[in-house]
């Protein structure tokens, strides 16, 4: 029997998605004689049964292309906006899976996508996920594709900011993506020689950052680069958030839970523009001009790096082999030089944060980087 694969890409786009689609599609079609379709725009396309047939022609020439030829969305099967309502569309998705005679649905995405795929597995569908995200925060895999490319882009940005910071004797604050994980800011900060690296895992004290910058000034270095992860928080805000999260967890009724949620929203609202606030405060405390660069979606766009092309191709082709062996309900993880299937229940609900004793943190500290702690 010819096996039928459905592929979708969900969540934020990430360099390497097309390389993974190509790897999976080519290995499945040419290597195993399978048939492959690709759903448009993530779980929404699956719900609306919008798909394209993937064949030698459509899979050709996409290895080096950024984004995803399938389109993506952040829609969740169980909470989808339809008209002006938010509905659970899981049953429609299950119906479409069978309508297209799928043997497996392969979802390319991050932690949220793994959770959504797992929910579909619990409804009886065969699913496999491939870990992609520039944040590198998916549990149970060494690395996600997209991370290496974003790391290169952020590092190059820091390199470029160095010369202008140096020429103008300024503090240059650069905000780097990563959601609640500091991998991208830490990696690019280390590679680019940032003087200060602020990550969500290590709450910062603005006074300590100012001291580090003033020390540099006194030693004749009248410029500093501050790499700030978008999720980095001051000690004060981190304590408030922790308190509100505990309140929400222990709430004994709706009202308590709502009030805790409102408090969390308020704290998170303060996070918007926090790089600006860091720059403003450092300007005052260090008596140096400060400027802010927010790298934003530049970090996700464009061609994947060689490392991401290789990783995505390895994961995609390994996926075809696992479909052939009928290994389902797994995420295909990178494990050193190997690839291994990890049961989805071991992945969902977890996030891979930077361990405080991670070697990158230790090395950065040993070359004098300030973490604001
Ligand atoms: O998960 C990838 C990511 O780029 C995060 O680093 C960032 O917080 C988020 O997506 C931004 O999402 P959007 O593109 O939907 O604004």
C-alpha cells in the first residue's frame, strides 16, 4: 500500500523549513514511493482542507529559500477563530485527515506545535513533529533548525554595532528575539563579544549593568554593547511575575485567577519597549549616549545557514524513514551526531531554557561579560 503523508508548518516561520519539507518530500517520494501533500497556513489549512500536492517539481529549488512554501499560522486546532467566534475545530481536522487518506501528519514547528500535534495524536491520528524555531527552546532536542541562521544574523548585527558604538562612544542596546529563552541573545552576545548580555533566565539589576559600563569607561573603553533578550527582566519585574504566577496557580476561584491573570498582563505590558527603558536608564546612570536597535523579524528572514540546511535535511529524511517504519507519536530530535525519535508526551509542556551553569554562560563570565546579576 502506498503511504500518504500530509505536511504542515505552524508557528513563526524559521529558516530551514523549506529544506525540511524538501528532505522529507524527496526521501518519501523518491526513496519510498509515498505520496505527499502540504497543507497551507498551518492547522488552519488542514481545517479548511486547503493543500497542494508536493512532487519533484514543487520540491525543487527550495533548499536555500527562507520562510515556508506552505505558509504558516499560529492557529490552534482546539481554539480557532472562525468568523467572529473561537471554536474547537479538532473534529473537522480529524475528518480532513481521513478524507485525504493520510497515514501520518507531519507538523514542522516549535513547542506549541508539538502540543497541538500531541492533542491530535490523542484523537487517534498518526503524527510526527520536527523541531524548528529560532528560539532553540524545544525540549528533548539538542538544537532546532532556524537557530543557527538567526544566531549568525544577530552576531553579524552585533559586529556591525561595535564599530559605530566605538566611533561615537555610545552604549548600543540591541534587542534579540528568543521568546522566554535566552539562547539567541546569549549565543550572539558571546560570539559578537557583547559587554553585557541580559537573558530571561538571569534577572538583571540595572545598577550592576551601569557599574560594569562605568568600569569600562574608566579603563578607557567609552562604548559598550548590551545584548538584551526580548524576554529579559529586571529583578523587580521577575519577582512580581513569579508572585503573580504563583497566585494564579494557587487561585481557589475564578475571581482570584482573573485578578492574577490581570496582574501578569500588566507586568508583561511593561516588557514592551523594555530595551528603550534600559537604554534610557543607562544613559542617566553612565552619562553616555545610548541608542537602541531592535533586530526583530530580520532574525527569522532569508536563506538558511549551511548548518540549518543540513540539520533540516537530516530531520526531514529521517522522518521519511520513520514513516516507512510506522513510528508515530514522536518528535524527531537531534541528539549529537544522531537523530532519534522522542515520544511526544516527553516533549509537550516543557521548555528548554538556558541552564545557569551552561558552558556558554561560564565562558561569557570568564571573558568579563556582565549578566546584570
Ligand atoms: O518563536 C519565534 C519568535 O520569533 C520569537 O522569538 C518571538 O517572540 C515571536 O516568534 C514573534 O512572533 P510574531 O512573529 O508572531 O510576532
